[in-house]
């Protein structure tokens, strides 16, 4: 099941956002998937699976990848157009992440209500 968030009239899939941001930042730094995996202590298959939005990550893996890319974890979860080209401060990021979480909570609750 895909979870979507409506933002600025677009449907956004959090897994795709993570994949795009990870790939973009990796390429910006001139890293291969293999090199990023080595730096993060992961397998290249894991990095590939994340970039191809086939798998989700734990909070620990998210932090490890962000550390290897020398960015904050939240930057991997915000839509690219929201993180570039202007810098975003922590308060704005928290507000956006809370909005994303609320959307997913609402989606989850709707699914549970359908099952009942």
C-alpha cells in the first residue's frame, strides 16, 4: 500500500522523496552507491534498494546515511523543491515533518476505519 501526502497540489510518496534526495545528495558529492554504502557501513544493495524506493529505512539507517552525506536526517525526508535552493531552518522543517506525519496518521486511521 502506498501512502501519499498532498502538498502544493501534488501527490508525494515519502519513499520516493527519500530515494530522490538520497540519490541527488550522493551524486552531488560524486559518490557511487558502493562508496556511500561503504561510508555508511551498509551494503550497496541496501543503498540501491532505497534509491529505487523498494525499501524503507529505520531511523538509525536514516541517521547513518545522513551522517555519511554530511547533512541532517530531516533533509532526506523533505521534498527536494522544499530543501533547494533556499536553506530551511529547523523550525520550518519540524512544521513540514509534523504535517507529513499528520497526513500519514490520517491515512492510517482511515484504513483502520475501513477494516472495522
